[in-house]
């Protein structure tokens, strides 16, 4: 089994702590506002580890932070610590988009009523061989890039390794914080204080240990199932 980090050593860049911090609505709301450069009037309570299955017996996915606002927009925010290539990241956002849409349709929405969706990946590594901090993708006409396909979807990638002056100071400070750099900023200070408070909460520490045990048990069970299938195939040959 892969070694788990101690509870005291977790940072905002760790998946578990990121989801725990983003479950606080005012933190999640402010992060979305500074990334998107908009004001969000009202945000529903964020769902972390939201399970979504595309269709019966298909590969499911757990969205890190899934949240809706009062303007019929849904957001999926992911802390993507594993260093994937741009192609793999593109495929991941394509799949996440498909399960978000299918989940909505399963709950009775018509195609014309699908909500605007924004998928955001925060990545502590360089992206697309570029020095940009932010990359926003929408569907556009290849022959005339001024024409956008209004399908209501956007994918945003944020890199902590950017060097260009392409984001606001507040976004840059947050990305530096994710990267483990010393930062003094009102929002970052609030997040830092929240993490300190969480680490001093015994209930949250116990929840983390329980989460570890659950994941280890699931991995052990999957490993046993894999071994059993391997033996069965070997005996059938």
C-alpha cells in the first residue's frame, strides 16, 4: 500500500485537505469568484467526493468539489496533483463533462435545460509547455475563431508554475500557496488559518484516519479480486 501522509503534514495541495477546505461554502465561493472574475450571488453547499456514474456498470468518477449557483451554473473543481500530459488532461475533462451531463439527464433534465458547466483543474505543474498560469477552453469554429459554439461548457486549467502576468495578484497568491511558497494575502491567510483549525480538531483527524482505512480496505479487496481473476484465467488456459 502507498504510504499515507500524516494528518499534521497535509497541505492545501493534498486532495483530502483541499476537499475539506472547499466544503466551506464561503471559501469555495471566493475561490470561484477570483478565478472567474465574476461575482456569484448565491452558492449551494458544495458536495465533495460526489459520486457520478455515466451509465449502468460503466466506470464511475468521484468529483472532488461539485457545486451549483443560483444562476443555473454547475462547477467541478479538481486538485490534480498527478502530473498528466495535456492530452490526458483533455480526455479527463471530456469524461468528467460527460458524466456531469448524463447525471443531469438521469434526473430528468431535457437537453435544452442542461446547466452551464465549468470544470476547473488546479495543477501544481507546468501545463501545455507554456508559461501561462491559466488556460480557458471553449468550443469555437476553426475557420472563424470569433464564432463560439454555445454549448454551455468551459474547461479551465490553472498552473502553479506559470511565469506570465496573466492572472490577478489574488489568484497568483493562491497558486503560490498551493505550491508551498510563503504568501501573505487576505484570502490565503484565511485558508491557512482554516487548515490550522482543522488540524487541531480531533474529529477531523479521526475522519482522516477512517478514510485511510476505508481506502486501504478497498484497495486490498480490489487486489484480491484481481488475483482471483488472474488465477481463474490461468486455470482456464
